[in-house]
C-alpha cells in the first residue's frame, strides 16, 4: 500500500517557461528509458520478488522513489509550459519569425490534449507502453536490465541537460544525474550481493551442463577482414568455466539447409510437390499420438466387456 | 553489404511436429528478447558504431550471426507446424478431447496468416516493434543493454527448453543456450576492454562534476521497516569516486510542492484563480524575448535611416 | 513524494492456484480498464490539477490508492500462478486431456517471461499503453472519463467474478466491486461539486456563443424507419440552454461536396487536370504572405538607404 | 448496409491553405478523441446493441453521422494542405525564416505519405488504433464512455478553434462544437431514458448484494493533510443505496502482505527457500484435481471389467 | 454523407453458436487484411481521390460496401458467441474435458470485454491500427495495394472456410469469397483503365529520367549457387523501357564503406578520434549557412547607413 | 546463414549535413514502406518459401540485398546528422531565426536517443512494427503485396527526392529509384512465371467452385449518381472465368437484419427480453454436444459392465 505527501522529493523550479525545451524533456518522462519506465519496472519487479528482506525491500524502495520522480517531471513540465502558444498567431508569427519557430517546434498536444501539462509519451509523441519494461523474476537478469536502464537513462538526461541553460532546470537535472550515477552502482552492487549470497555466478547459466561446449566459448566472425578477434572478448579465458576463448570463421556447424517441409494442402501455399505430399491438419504432434493410444486402449477395454455379454 | 548461404548455422531438425510447442517458441522468435531483437539491436549498433576496428567489426559480426539465428528459428517453426490442425474438426475434437486441447492451445495465425510458418510476433501474437531495441552510440550503455538482452534471452530459452522433450528441438536449443552464455561474457568483456582502452570507468558519468554530491552515493528508503539498507548497495564504498555509501530515509530534499501554475485561459482548464491570472499563449519562453530584442534593435536601426531623408 | 508499506490494502489470498483463471484476471491488471489504467489516469490528473485543495488532493488520494490495487492484483496473480504448468507434458497431457486443456488455455508468458508473475498486459497479451488514459486539465471532462472508467472497470470485474468459485478470489473481488461502486459515485459527486463551485454547468461548452444554433439541439436520423426519435434524447428540452430538441432527417446542411483540390505536381498524385493546375509547394499558407510582406517592407526600408549614397 | 452521397453534411471550406494548422487539425481526425474514434465506437456499439428499437437505432444514427464527419475533416484537410511545401527549399528558407518555420512545423507525412491529404493518425503522427474505443454491450457503461468522449472531443475542438482565424475553418468547427454540445446531452439523456425504462439506477452495480459494504461508501485518504474529505464526494449520502459516505485514513483492511509464493524451480526465479520448496508445474489448479478424480474413477470402472475376464 | 439501412447486404446466419470458431473469425474482422482494413483503406482513398468521376465514385462505392461487410461480420460474431462460456466451470470442465478445451481456446475478451460481441482486433487480440492502410493519392500505387489486400484477404477467408462445417457460416463466406474474387479483378481492371486513360504505364516511374540505368534492369544475386537467375524476372526484356534484363553477382557498386563520421562531443558517443574532431551541434546544415549569409548582408546594409550619419 | 562485408552496395555520401532533411529521410528507413519493411518482408517470405530453386533463391537474393539497403540508409543518416544541433541555443536562436527553425523541425531523438544516428522509426517517430509485413506462403498473394510495397516505396522515395538538392543524396536516391523500378517488374514477372509454371491463373481463387456466382462478377454501387459503372471494372468480361461483368445497385441480397441475439445474463448486457431469454454460458457450440454424446456413450458402456457383476 502507498502513501503520498504533497512535497516533491527535489525542487522542479524552472526560471522561466520554455515550450520548445518541454517538448524535448518528454523523452525523460515517457520515453523508452524515461522515468515512467523505471518506475513501472521496479514496482513490478518488487511486487514479484521472491526473496523477502533486503532484495524485495530495496527494489520497492527505489520503485517508490521513482513514482516521485515522475511527479517531479510532471510538475516541471507544467511550469515549462506556462503560457505556451495556443492561439492563432499567423499574423504575429509572420511578423516575428522566432515565434513561428516556436509554433513549429512545440508539441501541439501540450496545448490541444493536456492543456499545458506533460504527456505520458516520448519526445516524438509515442505513447508509453509496457513493452519497455521487464520483470523476469530472475534477479541477476533483471538487475542486468536495471543497470542498462539507468545507464541509458543517465546518458539521455546528460544530452538533454545540454539543451537548456535554465538554472532551475539544470538544478533538477543535476539531482537526476546523481541518482542515475548511484543507481547504476546500486544494481551492479546488487549483482555482487547476489553472487556473495550464492544465487548466481554472474552469468545466467541454467541448464549449464546441457548446453553445447564449443559455441559456449567461441567468437565467430562473419566479416572478411574483421578485426573483431582483436578484442578481449576473443582472447584469454571465459568469465565462468575457465575455458580458453576461441575464434572461428562463421560457418555452418551442422548439415542442415533452410528448407521448410511440404505445406498443408488446405493452406493454399504455393508448392511444387518436390518434398512429397503435404499433410492436411489432422494431426497435432506428439499430444495426439499419445491421446489416440490412450483412447484406443480404452476402447479395447470397453469392447471386450461388451463381448462378455 | 551482405551475402547469404543456404546452409543453416546449426541444425534445426525437430523429431516430430508439435503445433502447441510452436506457439510457445514464438516468444524466442519475436518476443521482447527474441532473436529478432538481438539481430536488429546489433545490426543498428554496428552500423552506427563510431570506433572503427575491433569494436565496430565485433558488433557487426554478432549482428550478422543473429540474422542466421532468426533463419534457424523460422526453419524450426515451419517443421514444427507441419500438418498442424487447419480443418473443421468439431466432430473429431468432440470424440478426441486431446485434439480439442491442441485446437484450443495452438496459435491460429499459424494456419490463417502464414500457412504453417513462423510469425514475426511473440507468443501472445503481439507484433515485434523497434521499441524493444536500443542504439545510443555510447558503447558502455549499449553493451550494458546487450548483456541484459542476452541474459534475459537465455533465461527464456531455458524456460522454453523445459517445455519440450523433442531431442531435435533440444539439440538446437543447446546451441542457442551456449551462444547466450558466451554472448553475455562477450559484452561483459567488451566493457572490460572499453575500460582498458580508456573510454569509460564502467559507469555512465558524463557531466560528473555537475551532478549533486549526496544523491550520488545515498540509498533512500521509502518503506517503514525496509531491510533495503542491509545490502551491499547501501554499505561500503561506491564503485567510482570512492564515496562512502550512505543511507537516508526518503524525504523531501527541497522546499517544492507539486503545484502546477495558473493555466492558459484558452485551454479551458478548470482553475479557481488562486495562483493569479493565467497567461494566454502569446509567449514562448526565452526564445521570444531574445527575438523581440533583436527585432526592435533592427527596427531602431532602420528608423533613424528614414529620418536621414 | 510517495511512501510504501508492505501490507496490502486488502487481502489477496486465493484458496488454490488456478493458471487458467489467472490468464483471464490479466484483463483487470493491464486491460483498457484495468487497475494500471486508473492508477496512471488519476496520478497524472492529480499531478496536473490546477485547483489546489479538495480537488487536487482527492484525485491524488484515489491515485495513490490505485497503486496499491495494482499491488494487490500482482500478489493475487503470483499466488494463482503457483505451480502453473511449465514442463514438457506431452505424455501427461495425452493421458490427461484436462491437463492438455490447461496447457492450451494458460498464458505461456506467465511461465516464459515472468516466471510465475503477472504481466503488465491484458488478457490477450497486449501490452498496456498510455493511449488508454486521459488528462485534459478540464475537471468536468476528466471526471466524465473517470465515471466511465469506473463503470467499465466494475462491469468487467463483475464478469470475471462469475468465472471463479475460489472464495479467496471472490473475497478480494468483492472489495474491488465495492470500490468501483463508490468511485463511480465519487466522480459523479465531483461533477455536482464542480457545478456547485461554479466551474461548469455540467456540459463542456467553451465558445458556447460561437457554436451553430440548430445543430446544438437537433437529433439527425440517417436510417430509414429509425426509431431513434422516440427516445428522451430527441424530445423535450436540452439540459442546458433550454432549447426544444428537434428531430430532422440527416441531410446536407451546406452546399459542399467531398472534392479535394488539384494536387501538388511534385506529389505524383493521379490527377486529370479537371480542377485546374496543381500548386507546387512553394507556399505555406497565411504565415508566408505575412512574412513576405514584412521582409519586403524591410528591404524597401534598406534599399532607399543605399540610394542615399 | 450503408449508402453514400457526394454532398458533405456541412461545409468544409477554408479560406486559404495552412499546412501548419493542418498538422494540428490531425488531432481531431485520428487522435484519442478524434472523429475516427466516435465513428468506430458508435458503429460497433450500434451493431452489437441488444435492445432493438430506439436505443439501437439512435446509436446507429449517430454512428452513421460520424462517418460523414470523418469525410468532412478529410476534405478540409486536403484543402488546407493545397500547395504545402514539398520541394528543396534550403535556399528559400534561408532567405525567408518564416518559410523555414513552416518547413519545420508541418507534418512531412502529408507530403511524403499521402500526397497532400489527411492521415489516419493524431497530431503527433501516432496511428489510430482500436484500443481507443469501447463496446461493452452494457448501455449505461457505454453511454458513460460516450458522454466522456464527446466532452473531451469538444474540449479539444475548442482548443484547436483558437489556433486559426480562417473564417471557413471556424465555420465548420462551429458546427462540430454544436454537435458535441448536443451529443453530450444526447448520451446523458440516454442514461435518463435507461433509468426511466428500468434498465439501471445510473450506477453499474451488478452483484450489488455480494460486494463489501464499507468500501462501497468510504472515501479513503492516503495523503497527510489531504483536503480531499472536504468535497461532496466525502459527505452526505451516496447516490444509490442511501448510505452515509464515510471518510477514513487509507490503511490496510486485512492482514495480508505483498509476498509472492515460492517459485517453480523450473522458472529459475531467484529464491532463498524461505517459503518452502517451490512446486514444479505439474498441477494446473482446480481443473486437474477434478479431472484426475474423474479419470481414476473411469479407470477403476474399467479395471474390474478386466478382472471379470 | 452516409445513410444506413437495418438490412444486411447478405445473410449472416450461423446454424449454431461456436465460440472457438468465433475466436478464429476475428482475423477476418480486425486482422491486417480483415474487413476493417479494406473499409478504412477504400474510404480514405475515396475521400482523397483527385480524379472526380468514375475513379472517385468507384472507390467510394466499394468503401461504402465494406462498411456493410464489417456490419455482417459483427452480426455473425454475436450469433456465434451466443451462450459462450462465461461462468466458473472448474467442476464442469474437470468432468468434461471437451468443455475445458473450449474454455482454453475461446477468446476471453468476448466474455469480459464485449459481453458476447466481436472485438475490433485480430485473432490474437491485437487491436486494429491504421498502420495497416495506405492512401498515397497515386492511384496506380494504391490499386496495387488494393489488389494485394483483396488477394491476401481472400486467402485468409479460404483458410478460415476450412475451419467450420456450419452451413450458415459457409454460406456467408461463399459470398465473401466471391466478392474478393471480383474485387481483385476490379483493381487489376482499374490499373488497365489507368493505363488506357494515360495516367501511367503500369510501373510507378516518376523521375524516370533521373534514375540510374543499370540497377533499373539488373537482377543481383547474393547467394552462392542461387537459382534466382533462372526465372523470367532475370531474363528477357523489362516491362517498361525495353531493356534486356541482366544478371550480376551482388557486389559493391561504389567505393563507400559503412563508416559513420566523428560524433558530436556533446552526445557522449564512444569515439577514438580516428576521424578527426567531432563537431558540436552549432550548425544545422545548409539552412544556416544561407541564413547567416542573409543576416550578415542585412547587417552590412545597416551598418553603412549608420556610417552615413 | 549470412556474411557481411564492410563496403556499401552503393555510395551514401551527402555533400553536407542536413538535420532537417534527415528527419524526413526517416520515412524511407522505418516507415510503412521503408527499407526495414522490404528487408523483413522478403527475408521472412524467403525463409518460408515452399518452392525450392528459383523462387526461394530469388526471394532470398532480394531479401539479402535489402539488408544492405538499410545499412546504406543508416550510413547516409549518420552523415546527414553530423553536427546537428544539440546544445542550448536559446540565445543563438533568438538572434538567428533560421536556427530556431532547424531546432523546431529537427527530430530531437536524433540527438537525445541515438547520438547522431538513424532511428528504426518513421518520419513521425513511430517505431517500426511487424504489422507492416506479410508472409502468407502463397506466392501469388505475396508477390502482389511485394509489387505494391515497391510501388509505394518508389513513390515516397520520389517525393523525398524533391526535398533535397544535395548531389550526394540525390546520387544515392537515383540508385534506390532504379532498384524500385526494377523490383516492381521483378515481382510482376514473378507472377507471370507463377502462371507459366501452372501455380495460379493470376487471381487467388481457392474454393473457386464453392463461391457464390453473381457477386463474383458484379459491381455494386452504393452512391446515387455514381459514375463508378463507367470504368472497365464494370464492363466487359472478367479476367478469369469469362463472365460478363454486371452492374447492380447496392441492395440487401438476403433477408437478414443486423440484430444480435439475446445476451448471456451473466454478461450484464442491457437487454429488454424481446428476443427471449439469454443463455448463460454453459454451452460451447458444436464441440460440447459431440463430447457429451461421446461421454454418455462411454458411461453407458461402463454402467452395464457394473451391472454385469
């Protein structure tokens, strides 16, 4: 359950409105790596975390903080959009080309849809969707995704930071940059903790003993003259398993070609018969064979009974 | 430029068709972390990589390999879908409940849309979209995303691996598992190489000297009784900058509240006047003030000229 | 800023796992009118509300409550998914058709993607997106949307309620039904309050004095023999403005036909010249004429100066 | 079945082209609350309406009218886009900054994709999708959604109205404003009619006797110092059921915490064993227990028969 | 403007309900090539057609017919969904595996969302979106898209036709198949008419005299041992221009490599300096150079004036 | 399996950067008919082609070529984006309105998200999704889609070609135009080859003998005064089947009206009982009746056995 206070976690006070910058700042609100993404990603991971105690609590602590970050950005956006253009300004714009530029560059949904507020969309107007987030239950995998999200988020914040010279906006972004610096480390340290607690060796390797050996430590190159083999990833030993990393030219490792089988005649797929007759869809794979066996046994069992009469 | 050979990189030979399993395998084709995602992510990163040589070549090597992985999976899918149900089977299904189950559980687009082939969609039928991939140009950030993608992809492959006992399918997935094991390390070693080559210290920290200090090394907790502070992420020193990590209760750090300013009267936003009069949209922030100054100077410059006459 | 407690707002304790029901319950999590929708809709409306005090606080109170509702549903989902099928079960399913049915009807992403947890998606696997929510700043319009969301949400909850006989699930849904009953009224009473406070007359009617008169109180019918005119909406007086509602057959009210003008020749649009020559894109509407006037005046102003030499 | 006439329902005659305004007008064509939305929403509700006569006919009357509204807007758009910029204009734009502004602010898909026509997208270029519409079969719920759609649609029309001073555009929008004024009332009067006809009491309350009592008439507050309790929604009696509305602080109402159960070991979810052993997916909830009972009874029934031999 | 009649264009009378088949039939309602697609595609093309008379009228005739086809399918769907499962049926399903299969295979949104009616979605539950349709204004291009849409639509109808043996459903689909047969020809004959009327030679070839010569009639092969050169597309003469089609191995035709330039230092893109210093974003391409020239001329013009004083 | 070379298929060398043009060029990268679409469409069709030899090889040849076209466009984009604006430029823009225009018209994700590289999105920022492509297995249908894709793609390339005067950009687009000219013919010749090889008569007509006769060769008109009947599509003989094409007014051809049946009472759909009682969802169509028959027979078979004892 959650509680709310009216105070923001940090100040979101621009010195002056700036509708053009607000259009750009949308990327940090509702973009692939905006605040909505980390808020939703951490809340879902926290709710679904199966290790009670420090892991679950930590994830929900940061998830809860991120709700407040969306709140800060929405407040900042509303202030940047104060007095944003919303009138017929053909005359004015013709006489004032810089106004025309603002009219062109602003996000008109800020006027038409929200009436001067943030949109749950990215800087191109694409609605946020949950295809951006991940919640696998495997903390190593999810922490890897979280490090990446914080790194990408910080990079985009840094780029946006260069697009304004408003001291109030910069002040808030300096706070966001710092959190992203810390949060990258928080998730990396979380992986260290997972290793220390014996949950993983740092590489997702379930079914490790069943995977093929050679492709597990070989760098294949598919480009003539590739310098790919010169990097650390193609030399020395693997991080787990202590294999020597090998380099090999990309080549077929089996004897298979990309040929699909004869199609079902009821699908009207173009076919020349070269792979034999297609099978109409009366079978459904392994399930049915087993089921038919079972049923025929049941029938046999029943039939004799009748004969008993 | 690319070339193609008809041979697959590795075998994709199921022992028997299985339409229900094919529906699940779609997740590894067109899901958030399916083969289409890594193929497109690496190709785009490679094309846009600004460090010629080992980095750019390595990324394009793996991107090229992944095109072949989509090819393998599509071939496998077509073989699993051989003879999948496509007819009216009300009678048959009523007499054979296991067939009814297959009819219920199969993906009907495999029959209706592709005629027995893979779909560029996930296991729920959601079309693949490029919102799944990232290409920031910053190799640290992108390699972090790539480690995460390989870890998540391997985890999902491992889960799918448990859903079949077909030796041919398992054989191919053992190859995929191995590649994902190696590729996780490839990207982690790529980060080591980036550090060694002096491109990064492992944390995205552009504008490092402008970010706030304390929020850069503090774990805030927002849950009463949270055990979050017990983890490594809340103790010891930071990974960069050698700060002591601190713990603090989540609390407002500034003096700001979440209040939006008076709205533009032309937006018909509900408002009680308590924050003063709203500003109609005749201004566009800093741009306009500057432009007006410029224009008025230009006018001044012109006006005296006329006076010269 | 937000705080979190580990306790749920209400119990989410199913008596037993049920993977098939969990697939249906997804609709109440991430569907068009699921809990994610109301959570996000109210938080955004609250953050952007321009009337401080009872309105803004009320909206944020309910928005904060709804975060906890998503949490309740996620917890319920994880419990319903306990031990959900995730193995190869061809043999078992063939021998046990009911298991085959579960395998067919369950949502395989619950196994492959989340490892036994809820997805931020609807019952068909479609990711939640922010195109479901609205935040216009006009409280009348938004409260109308909120009544609708609560009514639709309650209806879907009621339908899902019939799909289980698990007492623990029913217990939680009885709580949700009650909240939706209250929340419908909360928003309707909110509209009453808006009227009482003088913010609206209950109908969005900005620019009321500029709209056309007759189409503002006429029911047009476009179906031969339509009984549409028999309803209250086609009789008596309007709710605002005290007009007699009129009925008229749907007919062109002006003299215009659906003809597009001659196309730009540079667009290669198929055209027979019957509407005269198309205009290439050298003009941009009203802006340019004004701008050109301004510039030519400036030029004129400059040119005489030179003549002065 | 439908018929078409070439005449528009109302005039769509702009006085002059205006590519920048056309980009904004897209919101009223293909936005969340544009004409495509109400057209599709009403047609689907009408086709699926289960009350023949005045309700079904009325819904289809307005649905049919709305097809014509999309037609009007498309015609208007083509006329606004006449001669919109489509050539290389670097030189011209450099010499004419206002042209540069138009080039920046116009929607380039109007030139590249449609060749000077409307797009079935919103003002940010996002394709219209059917996730915007609702068709629940419950007329109360759907009429609530329809009132909201008309109110939001009218508000956005009003905002767009301020962005032009073209008398022809304003003339058409005055017609649209009037229809939206009437349509809001049409749906509200539809609800009155539903109540009068005994279909509802105005609140969706199926399963009314099973819902929890107290949460059905209580305003919970989750913000310290919230003024939410000062509104009508927190005082007086409910609209149905004649309860006194109560106010209570948001607090856990049960004894449950947000803990997910032990995970399935085959999901490789991170877990410390603290909740006991996870269950592999061999069970599927209530269905299977019943099915196994049935099958074992059948087996028993069969086995003795064999013994009879 | 449009009119409606209550009668369907053709009968939509299934002999009996069939919830499983209804789930499949969704593909023909809201799939990529379902009736919603052709309805919307033709209406938009018709409204935007620039050749008045037989072309514009024909397109709107078929567009208007297709609205009625969506209506037929929605009516059929509601009838197929009559009495579809919507209750808790764990007990019943356990005792009746075929019921369990239906519960698994049905589309639960038919119960939860629409209450027994069609959804504006495809057979996998993906909402219809306007990214499926095309409206370019070029009738050759659009008629090519329309032939394709009718061919794909007919193929999917044919596949779905095999999935039912209900005489009433088959009766309606026989009507749909016939329309798709005719409509394919209608659009092909439309292309013949366009050629006869002199609008095109059957190939979109605007800027024909500027395109490169050789790549305009050469089949490049990128696969070792490709048999691609054996087809008619690689032999004989072109359809326009009377060139001999040539075959060539895929090879670089210029001297360029896939190297991106030095990045902007403010983007924090990883870069080793090997391509010189990156340029920060102070320039915007050709526009600015021209603009600066203009402004500096203006300044010069102004400055001497002052000197005149 | 695929191989890569560092050389581009053709040069992608702009003479100078142009951020505004780059924003437009995105349409040819990730739009509905951009290079990503044809690349993915052909690769998937090729992998799934069931006719080995010239057809499969040809499709994969062109699919492989198109990967290289995406590569060319990405390289071109990075070069056009060199030095694109990324800094605070309020001061500069105010003093230089043309810079303001560029700032407004550029795609800010080129700076914020990719750091100066192409996006896998269209010119409005909408992510590419696989709903754009088709892979039906029926080569006639797919070649029809491919002709359309190439025609639309060429048209959009031609329109974009007019938007630049950069000789390097024009040089590359001249190559693209030529390929699109050839590829349109390639697919049309492919259809000729399919006919020659006996796979089709050029019209998708599976189940030809079951479709209705008259609707297979009739043009229905739904517009008063339509000139639609004047075209070739309404006169002469059909392309297959040698029927005289007929013209008829659009009229109901059966006796059916658009009435949905009585709803399931558990769906709470508004209903007046006029069509009898609704059926609760205890039945699932034809499947269940058959299943019940089977089970009751099985029970009968079992029961007598017991009686035998």
